[in-house]
C-alpha cells in the first residue's frame, strides 16, 4: 500500500486542489492532506481556521478513490527541522506531492521521493484569486470551489470576515 502527502493552506480549498487530489488518488491508496499554516487565521492571506478548513475539505475528499486523512500542520520557524516536524504530525508516507519549491527542496534533502503534480488551470483556480473575487463581491467565486466549501464559508460568515480583516485601519 502506498501513501502520499499533499500539503496546502487551502485558503480556500478549490476545484484545482480537487483535480490534483483526484490524480494523486490514481497513484496511491491513501492520501495525507497536510493542512499547512494551521495556526493561522483571521488574516487576508489566511482567513479561515484549521477547523473551518477541515469542515470545507472533508466532504470533497469523500468523492476520491483513496482513503484520506486531513492533518493540521503548524508552521515552525526552522526549515532544517520542518520535515521531521511534518513526519511527527502525520501518518507515515511514501512520497510527497508538491510544487512549492521549498517543500520540494526540504523533502528531497531528507531523501523522500517528491512528485510535482500538474497544476490544474492555475490561472483560474488560485486561493489568492478566489479571495480577491470574494472581496470584490464577484459571486462567481462559488463556481470555483466544491459546494461544501461555499457552504461552510457562508455558514461561518467567511465573506464578511475576509472583508473585515482585509480593510485597513481607518482611525
């Protein structure tokens, strides 16, 4: 049995992530979804908490042909020990899927096989672009995320939160 690790912030999780995970599911039996920057929330770049992101992602993962685990991963300020930190927080894994240059370098240095999955329509599916659409009031962002993601964002007042944490200090 093969188990792969895929790390992202998922702010928010979108259909590009889903497409990448569908491809990964064709190669492994189990996927560890590492929820990066789990300690971060309520900022323009990281508006959603780890628990909220898990609630968004979990229903979408059920459609994959692989067993999935979602594991929150806190950032640490020492890249030299980051791979050990990830290994301590997750089930064991055989390979890592990432296009993040630092993640690729750190795992490669640690002797872990790293695969770079193809990005799925990156010009459309981007957390940064989706957050910008939300901020501008463009409701079409909802077509770029699984239904569960849009539902959770609505349920938690995520649009309002993102607008509130993105405005400057007017006082």
